C-alpha cells in the first residue's frame, strides 16, 4: 500500500481546521490533496483529536502484530498436527479401488427440473 505524504497528526489537524470553519477547498489546495482524499480522511478519522489519531495508529500496529502472531501459531499447530498424524496407507497397484463418488445431483433433485432442464439428458 502506498504511504501517505501526510502524517496522521497532519491529517487530524487539517480535519480540525475544516471543523473550525476553514473552506475545504482551501485546505485541499494548501495540502495538495483532492476533495475525495479529504473526504476519505474525514470518513476514516471522523472527529478524532490528534491524540486519538496516535492511539488509533498504535492500535492498528498492535492489531497487525497480533494477526501475524495468530498466523504463525496456526502454521505451527498445522505442522505439529501433520507430524503427529500417521501417514496415509499407500494403495498397492491399479487393482486397488478408488474413492467412491456420489452420483451428480441437480438443484431440482431430478434431471427434468432446474434452469437448464431443456439441455440436460435423462440418465
């Protein structure tokens, strides 16, 4: 993801200026951002103060760290489960039976129903 030219605290300051009555077009011109970017910032940060923005950034970093830790633990558990389970028995030659498959089922339950009933052939 592309990094912003503005820090979260700068964005919070610009949003606070808009709340205090400064024209949004003037704010966007001074910060060299589009109106869409400004409104995306407003949607993301809402009415947070600069301290709240810093806290939000800290929470996002912690969330990313915890997500990485959960992923690592999940991979470790899967590796442990694979190591603990016995290997599947090998089949000996072509005469060994393959897995049994259930017959194909259509949405309507029979070959004459469903969206493409005119295309199907009766089995």
